[in-house]
């Protein structure tokens, strides 16, 4: 299994009564299929999996597979507080034709590296599908260290890792010492660094509403090896990255971005709440400025002519982070 391109961790639209709006979800999946992204991740953090039932998560997988057929890679999350629930999700991932499963650390329990590896191998056996690991210690409480990586390496299914620690030294470690595990960028504000170190995929929540712009960075850096252009694109994206990674309302901002793009993103399930009006205005301005800047770069506008746009971007950085 090769991981190449932009993978969108899907939002889940909820109705006003907090049930899933499956019609809005299907429209969103079709939009992403048509947008040119290379894959979808279902049941991730961005999808609010932790407040969804097993049946709901499986239904989201079934709908996405029905719409996409074999045109996109579909990655299915197995994350849960309960390891037995993860095993059942893995079994259904295989049953309903996911291409890949995500294996993460069970939150809160703080397993040792050996315990975590044994859990990951149990989930692997339940599905016998390619595995993308998900390392996010800030949410899960435990880092996937070398001992863990060495133990799970006994199964050839472990072929990728979504690295979301934010620690650049982890990127260096994975690239140098674990070349058999494909690195997927899971920290949006470090995408340029990941691509410079050989990553060829990006699991990016912002592609829910800006797939073209995320694909532009991938095209410039990975496919064209034009890091000068890539830096210009990334510079234009940084205010958005600041909102998403440092603003404290990651999922809320992504769902509002989908609304700005003209699709139904719905409510948040508690305990999360949507953005306030000031946050919405800031997000709106950041997105508009980003689109203008990247469209100009793609059109080949020389960098000096983008000074006014860059100045606008800089002014928005502070506002977006307030």
C-alpha cells in the first residue's frame, strides 16, 4: 500500500437534534471525490468519532465506499477508549471494504510501549489490512516510541504513520530509522517540513473545504520538487494553520470552513460548541486571503506583486489567533 497525495479526514455533519445528517455527508463525500483528493479518512478526530456509536461509524464507511467505489483510498479509524471496540471496528473495516485501518493509542489508559504494541497487533489481526498508525500524544497521552515501532514491525501490515506529535525530531527519527514506514503529515503547520523529509502524503483537515489549495502545495513540493514555490504557498497558508493548530477550536473551524464553502457541516456534538461571530469573521477573512494568494501563485504572479497580499496575510495572523 502506497500513501500518495492528499487525504481528507472527513467531518461528520450533525442535524439540530445531533443525529447524523447522512444526506449532507454524502454530498460532502461526492464533492471531495470530484475535487481530486487521493483518499478519505473516516472516523478520525475531525469526524468527532469519540461521540459516535459503532453503528454510526460503520454507516459512514459504507456510504463513502458506495459513493467512491474504487476511485479513492478509504482509511477507516479504529480509535476507541475500549480496545475491544477497536477490534470490532477493525473487523467491520474489512467487512465493508476499507482499504486501510488507522490504529491509534487508546486514550486515557496510558499503556506502556509493550502494551500499546500488543494492542496494535490485536487490531491488526482483526482486520488484516494495511495499517496507518496515528501518533498524537497530546490527545492520547502516550507517544509511539522506538520500542513500539520495533515490536509492531513484526507485521508487514504496518506501512504508514500519521505523525501528529508536532515534534520535528520525530520526523527526523522516522525518516532516518524507519524508512519502511511511510510518513503522512499529521501536523498541518509542518507540511512543508514533512515533504522536505520525504513524506508523500498529508492527512489535512483543511482539505475538507480547501482541497485545491492543499493539492497545490503537494503538487509543488512532492510532484514538482519546487520548494521555492512550495514555501510561497505554505506562507500563504500559515494564517489558516495558526487558526487550526493553535486556535483551540480545530474541529469547529474546519466545519465552519465547509459552511463557508457552501455545504452543510451541521452542529458539533457536545462537549464542543461552534465558533462565535468574531471567530467566524476572522476565519472568513483568512480563507478569502489564502485563496487569493494561492491562486496568484498558481497563475505565476511574480513574488514582488504579492506584497500587498502578504501584508494582508500578516495582519490577519494576529486577528485569527485571538
